[in-house]
């Protein structure tokens, strides 16, 4: 795959991840111990699918800057730039590979955690 495409995939996903960080922070503030809707972090910029995770589950995915939450089946949007590393009830965890993974990691550091 072209480097530019991979770079775009990494960037798209990081935008959704920033939005999800806001959701997580708000849910945490309210002490939510139930599943809350997060935005699917797949590579499709048009995707508005919601996936349900607890704050704890989402925090686990965020341990690694290359890991993203995807709705079931949405890993195909990354066109091979992401591997499914775990399947849960209603969502997947994918790891970005190649340039897409590098960009995701860079952006994660840049946002100041
Ligand atoms: Zn999606």
C-alpha cells in the first residue's frame, strides 16, 4: 500500500480517537460503570458507527497508541494496514501496522496524552 494512504488512515483514526477520549473522560467523571457509546475508530472517514464499551474496556485499548476500537467487520476499511488482535462482544481491537501505525503513534504523543 502507498505510504500516503497509510498516513491518511493513521490520521483519520486519530481524529476519532481524540473524540473518544472526550467521551471516556466525561463517562469517568460521572462514574459510569456501564457500557457507553464510543465512535468506531476504523479507517473509513464517513463511518459513524457506535460501539459500546465500558470506560475500563476503552482504557485497556488505549494502553497502546497503535490499538484502535472497531465495529465488527470494519477492520477491512484499513485495507490491510490493521490487524485484528482481539474480538469482544460487539467490537474488535485492531493494531495499526506499517506507516499507519507510526502516524497513530506520533499523533498520540503529540496530543499530550
Ligand atoms: Zn467503522
